[in-house]
């Protein structure tokens, strides 16, 4: 069902502009980082670019669809989304359906594109938690409702995802859940205890898997084994160093010439640093800050708790991935397999993030319509969530 509402071009553009600029930078950087690789592997320098452009086009279609439907009706599908995510996460392990790459089994082969179910699990978790916390807003300070139930759902999905393995997605789910529980009113002391309780699990997940332990040790001193486990991070540092302040120019990267692994996905920020320099990095960072500020503004302008939590959750989902990617590329965190939102090459992450932007635009337009209605009926303002915040 199409929701009827007045468009607010200013509010819509305030979210859409940084996204379209990030996507445009991504298209240029994906081509720059894959042209030679694509030519050597497939005989055409446009192979990866054409697939990326197909995903971008599909993402715009998804974003438009999500901006038009009545998102309030989608709250009933939170559980359905979680169940669908669970089924798809299980299908990953079935031979012939799931795909394996670099020792991980995280993708489903859809022929045209590959889909990563853990990305769907993230947005499903946001919808579920927004609906759950809205319905249990008066009980969020209770340990059972404010911590136990939502955390059990999180742990259930983390348990499946860690087997794939995808430690980055596990971290993203944790950040999402903890962030939303904090916004929902769960006591900070209990959240802190929850995080402390998680430390032994993180410790064993690292120690029991040698490649994770080695990755952590190399993060602490990548130059110790610069040709082994520290190779990727060292090459990232070299790329940033080559770029300096102004960069080598688009297409001028040397590290993409088979030195920097995953230059078009997880480490595309390093390529931006090399070709566009510190100025390019600051510009990309400013675009993400712009998006974050506007996402928070959409949340603060809402009139109901579900929209409030949903807006914050979707904003956190995207920005937390950007923060982790920035941190990994610059050596502030151990290497994780998380793409840079809207910029990195990839299908499922871009589709899900653009769907999230569509929902944010949808909520922004509804906020505008609600403000118009409040002006017509000012006596209703005091009964709204907005009015209560202003009281």
C-alpha cells in the first residue's frame, strides 16, 4: 500500500545528497581499483564496474520502494524478517547454494549477484528491536525485558554467523543491539555488565582460532611480519603515505597493482587515500558525518517510539560499519571483513544500506506531514512524542 503524504524536498535531499555523493565516489573508486584486475581475469576492464552499476541501479529501486510504502505496516514483519534471515543463514551451509571465499561461507549464489544473509539479519534486527522496545517501553528497565530477551535473540543469530565465520557481522549486531537497548532505556549499569560478561567469549573466540590470534598480534605490530599476516595493513599504510595531502590523482594508485589485497572492498578507503589524499579522506568522512547528523535529526523529529528507534537503529547500522571500516584501514582495529557503506564493491551490503536510506527518507517525509497536521491541530501537539519531549 502506498502511503499518501506531502513530499518535503529539503528533508529528503538532506539525507539523499550525502548518499548519492558517497555512491558516486564508490563508482569511480571501484573502477579505478578493478580495471586492471578485471582485464587480467575476465578480458574486460569493465567487468566489476558493470556488476557494481547493476547493484547500484537495483539499490536505487529498493530505496525508492522503501521510501514509498507505509513503513509503519512493516513493523509487523520484524519477526518474519528475522525468520527469513535465519533460513537464509542456514542455506549458506548447503552445498550448491552457499558460496565459499577466503575460507568463509557467507554468501548465497543468486546467479546475477551473490547475497550475504548476515546483512539482512542486521536490518531485520533493527526492525525487531524497534518494535520490541516500543511495545515494552514501560518495562525496558527490567532485567528480563530490557536485557535478557533482546540479547538472547542477538546471541542466537551471532551463534549462526560466527560459524560461517563472520566476526565483523557479529560485532555489528552487538553494536546495534547495545546501542538500541541504551536508547530504549535499559540501565547503563546492566549494559556495562553485559559487555563485561561478553569479554570471556571474545577471548575464547580469538584464542581458540589461530588465524584470529595471529590477526590480533599483527594488528599490534604489522611490521613484524610485513610480508605475512601484516601485509595487508602495511600496504594500506603505504597507500595512505603515497597519497599524502592531495593524492596521486584518480587512477594513479600504485598499491592497487596487486599489492593491496581487497582494494575494491574492505580496503577501498586506502585507495581513496592514495588517489585523493588526506583531502579526499576528510571529504568522505564529512559525508558520513553529514549523513549521521541528518539521520539523528530524522529520529528526533519523530512522533512515535517505533519510528524513533527505527531511525536511530538504521543510522547506527550504517555509521557503525563506516567507523569500523575507517578504523581497520587506518590500523586502529584488527582486520575485519566489513565494506565501507555506499562505496565498496559488493551487492548485499549496498542493497541493504540503500533500503535503510529509503526507510529514513520515508520517515522524514512522514515527519513533515505530521508537522503540517500539528499546525492545523495545535491542540494535538502536546499528545505527541515530539510534544512530550518539548515539555
